[in-house]
């Protein structure tokens, strides 16, 4: 009883990506064969192709401990192994964030574990991932389920350390004391996870198709490992928040929801799912099915009210019964567990949402290039038709008429060259202003602010001083982004004016320039700003040792702010190189058209025998242009193709 709906949708998504890759590569070859590509175009296409090949669909599961989250992952994705693939016993299981995926670069199954002691360094997890030497590596024996199960047990291992060591690692504060008390006394040592992060590369068919599953631990692990809340969870295409029917929404559930989960999808409801797990605890054999259904519905309603969402956004399920039903092939129990309904929701919403994100990126980067080629061909076709009409109209006309047309064309050419000189001057202004834009947003100025903030915080003797330093930093970054945004708006207006002026003066088809926008980066920063405020004002920050607060602030929040700046600067540089390209190409086309027109008239003026030959050449050229135009239209259609087209394609055989 495999996850057929999700599997089929993943295959459809994979086929859509394959078609998209093929369409972009066809466009790449088309540019090359028609000598219409430039170095910047080649680089942009290469980057998009590489990003598309590396693209993955990430679904993150978030919950406090003992909510059945790992069991839910087993039930939805890994039931065909007829056992629990991931450790999922009663009590706390997932002790460190765990990523399940398939590593094409190695082509071997493995578990990699990052020691918990790496929390003492300033290196983020993302950087550790680039250096396998820092990880404990366990190769998975796919022929032995017992050996695999034993390897997976490593993920849940803990060890005892003194309180001071746990405190240095950021895994204990005085506020947590009540959770470690034994017989009313605080022990000398407490349990902490052995590992900071786990990577599992496993050749499951869904993982091979690009699915990544992020399993997160509870007990405030989201707060103690801020890379989860600031990088990994926001980058996931779907977040599944798991509650338990036997506990309802607890205080810790609500805190996790309000501080770590709900803000991830602020502004839209896409990609966020709330599952009320363990509904089998409400199955009372002394009650009727209708009574049980009402009890489940009431529990969903109460949970929804507590979380501040609609009741239909809560999906009741029993992961344990769903997994059992799939292993036993019990259709009635499977239907009652509601696991298939949850799978259908994930398949029906997550993949189309992911596709929309990928398509938006493709349309922004490659779609604009294809549209530009499309518009140039449309201009060439219109010019060829105009020349054909003009040449056919010259039959039987005397030389005076032809000379008059030549004079008129030369006058247009003179006026055109004057405007080109003006355009070149404006182009230089755009280049100078673009450099200023890039300089305004460069990392050097931000790094200076980072250094000043670090010194001020390190020199501070009070919690108030630390918090003031944090606020000063983020206010400074916000001011820089606002300054860049204002400058970009002015530059965009100048670009629009240059484009519009040239089109109006020469009567050529108007094209809209791509404008530089900081909107997505400002939105990302505002989300980060909220996270920073929550961190700054948290009681936990007040109670945590100063050196760890500073380290945590810089590793997570400051590094994220720096990354936002880096992406904004990179985009500004790419934009400045490409912004005038469409107009430059159009000017070149217009120049060549006028020169060709003059050449035609000159030859016809010298010999009337040339007229018919030139008409025939233009007709052949027109036919060739029509063919090229059709090719580009087909590529545009491929880029715009919806996912539904591939859902009816026969799925490929499942990997063993």
C-alpha cells in the first residue's frame, strides 16, 4: 500500500522538470545556431540549468516530542519496507534535526552525524555540510534491514554531561531546571543529544526524485538550533506541524506554533499543514462511529481555536494505525486512519505550489530572455514584410521615386545615429548609477557594521547593553536596505524613460525593461527582523550566558542578514549587466534593417534586374524567420506548461 498519489505527483513533477530542462537547452542551442547569444546569456542559462538540476522538494515535520511525528513520516513515505524505517518508539526519539534525501554525488546510502560539540564553534551547519570530514560516516547496508535499523538508532543516542558543559553548548539554562529534576533535586549531569545534525542518504524512489524530508526534534530544539527556524524551515516548500489528540494543544505546542511555525507562512497559507495525530486514542469501542467522529471533530475545533486558524485546516490522522494498515494491507483500517486523505492533501497542494515557485524563477531569469528573442523575431518579421511590400511597390516606378526613398531613408539614418549617440551617453549614466547601487549594497559596509556590533556587544557588561547592540545592528541594516530601495526606484525610473524615449522617437515596438526590485529581500529581512526581536526580548536570552548569546546571535541572525545582502548585491550586479541588453539588441536590429533597406534601394537603382531577385530573397528569409519564430513560441509554451499535463502520463516502474 505505497503512497501512490504522492509518488505519481512526484513523477509528474520530475517529468515536468525534465521537459523544462529540455526546453531551456533547446533555447540554448537555438541562440548558438542563430548567433543571438551573448556571454551574459550563456552564464545565466548555465546557472538556471544547474539550479534546476539541483532542485529539491523539502517537506519539514515539526512538533514537540511524543507527538508521533516520526511515525507519521514512516506511515506517509516509507511503509513499503513493512517496518519502521526511522526510529519511532514511545517517548523522545528524534534527538537531532534529521534530513532524509538521496545524494547523487556519492550514489551510496549513508548516515552522517555531526557531533554536538560543533555547537562550540562559530561555523553554521550549512558550512559543515560542505566538509564531510567533520561528520561521523556510517555506510548503510541496504541488504540488511537489521543493520539499517541499528544505524538509524545512532540518531537518537544521548550522553550525560555536566551542567556547565550543557550550558556552554546552549542546551541548558536555569529555566529548564524543572525538566531535569529527580526526586526534587538537580542532578550533576543531564542527558544531551550526541549529535547536532543528521544526514541520511537513502535510495527511496521518492527521495531519488528529489524529495527531502526534514525531521525536527522537540523540547525547544528549534530555539537552541536557530539555523532550523531561520534557514531550513523557511526554505522548505511545506511544513507539517504535528499535534497529538491525547494531549491537545499544550503550552509548549502553542509556543512552538507562535514563535517558530506560524511566522514561516506569514502573508499566505500555502505550504503549512497542521495534523492532529493519534486520533486512535479517541476510538472508543463502546461508542458509535458517529459519536467518535464528532469527538474527533470537536478536538480539531478546539485545537483550531487555540492556534487561531480554521477547523478545516486541521487534518486528523493516526500515523501508527496508518502504518500498521499499510503493512497488513488492511483497507478498512487505512481508511479509518485518514493517512491517505493527508497524503492527497500534500500531493495536491505541495507540488503545485513548488512548481509555481520554480516557474516564477524560470520566467524571471530565462522567460524574459526567450520573450526578448521572441520580440526580436517579431520585429524582424514585421521589417521583412514591410520591405517586401516596399519592393513590390517599386515595380514600374522611375528612378526619381527610388532616389526619393533613398534620401528619406538616409535622413532617418542620420537622425537615428544622433539618437544612438544620446543613447550611449545615457547607457554610460546607467552603468555609473548601477555601480553606485552595487556599492551601496556591498558587503564591505555591512561587515563594518557587523564588526562594530560584535565589539559593542563583547564590551558590554549588561544584558541591556547586549540587547541594545542587537537592535542597533538590525536598525542599521534596515536603514541600508531602505537607502538602496530608494536609489533603485530612481534608477528604475531613469531606465523606463530611456526605453520609452527611444521607442517613441523611432516608432519601433515598445518593450518593457526588467526593473531591479528589493521587495523579496525586504520581506525576507522583515521576517528576520521579527525573529531577531523575538530572540532579543526572549526571557531565555536574558538567562543564557553572555558569550553564548553573542555567538548564537552572530551565527544565526547576523549571518542570515549578511546572506540577504549578498543575494541582493548579486542580483543587482546581474541586473546592471542585463538591463540595457534588450534595447541594445533592438537598436542593433533597427540599424541593420535601415542599412539593408538602403542597400536594396541602391542596387535596384543601379539595375532593375535586381528587384525580382531581392524580392525572392526576402520571401525565403521571411519563411526562415517564420520557422525560427515557431521554434521560440514552442520553447515559451514549454516553459509555461502546467504540471497537470504530466499527471496523466503513465508512471515509470518503481525502483527496488
